[in-house]
């Protein structure tokens, strides 16, 4: 016998989903090869969260715009996103 799935209302999202690290608008489409931007960070935890967020955003952008290639690099107090040449063309 199959279990019946019930629809529930007003169930809050778990913390791991609602507490993502906000970054805001990323100028990925406007960047040319050799351009970069940096995102400042204050703590190791913020570095970890924002790096994950940036890499995910770049990955999703690249799925839509495969000719764009980026590198996300951690610094001491910032994360830098570089637009690099796509040699697969």
C-alpha cells in the first residue's frame, strides 16, 4: 500500500537554506578576458560561504553562457573572480 503524501502549509525553510551568504549583483556578462572583481571578506567562515556562493553563481552563469570562463580565487581578506580565456573554442 502506498503512503499518501499530505500537503502542509506554513512550514518554515530550514536554516541551511534561509541563511545563505548574500552577494548581490555580479557583473559577469559585462566582463572581458583579463577583467576581475573582488569580494571582501572578514572571517574564515565568511570566506568559505562566499566562495561556495560565488563558485555556484559562476557555474550557473557558465551553463547559460558557455563561451565565458571564470576563475574564483581566495585571497587573504577577499575573493577575486577573474574572467579567463576559453581555450576550448
